[in-house]
């Protein structure tokens, strides 16, 4: 572990008060407005290395969210603790083995968030148990196979579980979590082909967790089904999962998020279709299957998604990040549709959006967006007038 030097990173830009509109909030021309709310010019936190994934959560128990990134080139996790008022502490580093995915969850008996990491270098999953002050116990590892992606964790009826995709065997591996935060005996589920991202939600309304994932492989014949599609593994009463139910999407589906977008109370999916430069809305049915309800043009080669209410109308908005250097916003509309894409200024000089995360990081009542690029974090601080 390499401790932070105790300093702080670049501060949130300041703007004069008294304006009645986003356009008049700042003299800096970099502000992007979405009605009376928008984002200040991006603030960069350089990390070096090769960043692969980002997770957000309150590691200190102080009510503000902190940042954790996975650095595959540096073989470390960077932990950026939130100091409030638009400031993050310079990062501490925790040793990992070519980490490719990272997630935060409460895995052991205490109330502190723990860090879960997929290590491509050692073909393992690592658990760093949180101490509640932004530091961690030495990692507990479990063998997991190679080509790991799509790390997720959840709790249901008092039981905690972790899932990850394995590209070497085309499986979803599901681990129960023991009381001490270590991972139990794995159960593996055939995915039919390689999955890219995972999300967990109750898709058929039976109050059991289900797993959805994106199939990125190109369909080569009419006989191929687990390709250019979304697959849903429905949870069973004994805690296991059914074989995947496939919904074809076409294109190249990468990132996905789950949300209730329309009035039917069923979970829907939003999918980033990189090849066709669009996002797809998949509407859920009561049996856990989906159909493509709508598509929306967006940034070129979209890959990462985040849902958050940007303009404070209580309707979730969609932030989209590309494989290149673009970030955009689509404002949510009542009824579950989205307005036209609006480009943002993040990552104009750095290639590769690796992850997105949204939270009210400075607790001013306005949501902000953290953008992970290949070399660091760019913070888009929200503003409303």
C-alpha cells in the first residue's frame, strides 16, 4: 500500500452566484447547459498507468462518495477520498494483479464498504475489506479463471453474492460471500458465448435477483443466437439461475443499465450499441424477456452508460461515454423516452472513456459525473441556477 501524501487534487471551479439561468452562471465558456442545470468545465485528476474501471461509494462513512479506479498497467487500485466542498485527496494505491474490473459492496459483517476486484494477471477475485476510514485489510483472493469482465455484487434476503463473466469458458461465475467477506464455492452458468457487461435486478417481478449481460460477438449465421444480443439469467427459488433468455439487438451491445422507465413497474434495460452509434431501450415483459422499444442516436461508438437526474425534474437522464473521447447527455422525458443527445466537453484531449459514475459528490443537491479515461478521472461538477 502506498499512502496518499495528504494533499488535495484540483478543486471544483467557482462561479459567482445571483444568476437565474445556467447560461449566466459562469463567465468561463466551457460550461454546458441543459436548461437551468448543466456542468462546469471538466476538472482533471491525472493518475497515469492504464485505467480500466471505476467504482463509487462512501468508504469513510462520512456521507460523501469516494472514487476507486483499477489500473491494469500499474497493477494497483487508486483510492481518491472525498474531502468535501469539491475536493478529493491525492490517491492512495493498493496493490493488485492487473485489475480489470472493480466494484464496491458490503461483503462482511461490519457496516463498511469493501472493494471487490477482478485480477486478470492472477486469474482471481480479490476482496479488500474496508476499515471504515478509506483504508483496507490485506486482500482475500479466490481463483476465478481468466478474461474477467462485468463484476457485480448484490444482497438478497440477507445473502450476499458476487458474479463475474469468464471469457475463457464463456460462463458467468457466481460466488456466495462468507461471513468474513471471503468468497465461497463458485457456481458456473453457461453463457453460450462471451459476455461483456453484467447488471443485476429483478426483471420478472418475482422478488429474486436476475442477471443480464451483453453478447458482443458477431452473428455468423441464422443458427447463432448468443451474439449481438442481451441475455437474461432468471433467478430460481433455490438461489440458482436458469439458462439465458436471449433478446437480439443487432449492432455491438456493450454497456447496459437497468431502470424502470415506463409506468408498467417492470425493469427495463438501456444498452449502448457501439457499432450503430446509438442507445437502445429494451422494454421488459412479465416473463423476464425483453423487446427493443426504441433507439436513440448518440455519441460515436457508445460504450458506457450512467443514469442520473441532472436537471432535478425527478426523471432519470442518461449520460453516455464513447470508446473514443466523447461524453453526452440525453435528458429523460416523462413516460420513459429520451430527448436528443447533447454533447459535453469531457475528454476532449484524452482517448478512451473507460467508465462513468454519477453522484452528488459535493452534497450541494446537484448531481455530478465522474468520467474515467485511460489516464485518469475527469470530474464534471453539476450546476443549477
